[in-house]
C-alpha cells in the first residue's frame, strides 16, 4: 500500500476491502487518493502526504480534479469538511470516554 493511501485510510479508519465513497458524493467508490496540491510542489516525496492534502476520489472525479482547477478547489473544500467532521467525532468520543471514566471513579469511591 502506498504511503499516502495508508495515511488516508488510517485517518478515516478504513480497512482494506471497505467501501470508501468518493468524497465528491457522486455515488461511486473512491479508488484513488488524490493529492489536492500537486506532488511536484513539494520537495521531499512524503512531505505531500498529510491528511489535509489527500482526498479519496473515484477515477472520473480524480481525472476532473487533475484537469479542472475549480473542481479541485471544490474537492479541497469538501475534503476539509470531511476532515473536520472526523476530528469533531473523535473529540466527542473522547468527551464521552472522560465522562465514563469520571463516573467509574466516583462509583469506586
């Protein structure tokens, strides 16, 4: 598995074999992890592989993002929304875990 694909799948908690929807919500499966800022803009190879720069797209949307700057910008906005939702979900889970831990501590007193 390529490094950028692993970064993407780990962040969104996907496993091999999962259905990964295209982030452009076209209904197709994401088969590519697109670099929103072209790879050539970065010095070292792995510098480009951060989650804010990686978007899961179907092949048609990937081709369109590579050739249409406005579509790519929209893909970036849609992707950053998805990143925010993922982070928000993790924050909410952490809050619930802390509350549960506090409740257990109070029960054990």
